[in-house]
């Protein structure tokens, strides 16, 4: 799913939230039900894609800094740290305080 599909979905959610709650067994009620089902599918897909991407980043970056995965357990924080570290050789010059656990 590209960001265009996600944007359209979010617009449909906004539209649904800004109208009165539909009566059961009406077309609007079915639209809301379908919207919830689609939201669940999107969340599942995003979780799968996030997992695949973080695995790729870990596999690619682990040879350069193998200890990083043990230091940062949260996958998104790991990716943020890798992004900030980039190819920097002197890690003492980087501020990772907002990413690293305390």
C-alpha cells in the first residue's frame, strides 16, 4: 500500500467520524464495518512491512555495529539510530539521547 491508499483510507475514516452514527443494517453501517475491516488489513500490512524493513536494516547494518541491536530493542528506534549514525566513524559526536534507552 502506498501513501496515496493510506491517505484515501484516512479521508474515509474522517468522513465516517464526522457524520452521525449510522443505524444498524443500513448501507452506512456496512460502510463503517468495511472501513474497520480495511483498517485491520492495513495495520497488518504495515506491521509486516515494518518488520521486513527493520530486519533488512539490521542484517545490513549489523556487520558495522553488531552491538547496536542489543542496545536498542525497539525496532523503530533501531532504524532511527542507524539513520542518524549513517557512516559516522566517531559516534561520540552524535547525540542519540532521544533514541537510546535510559
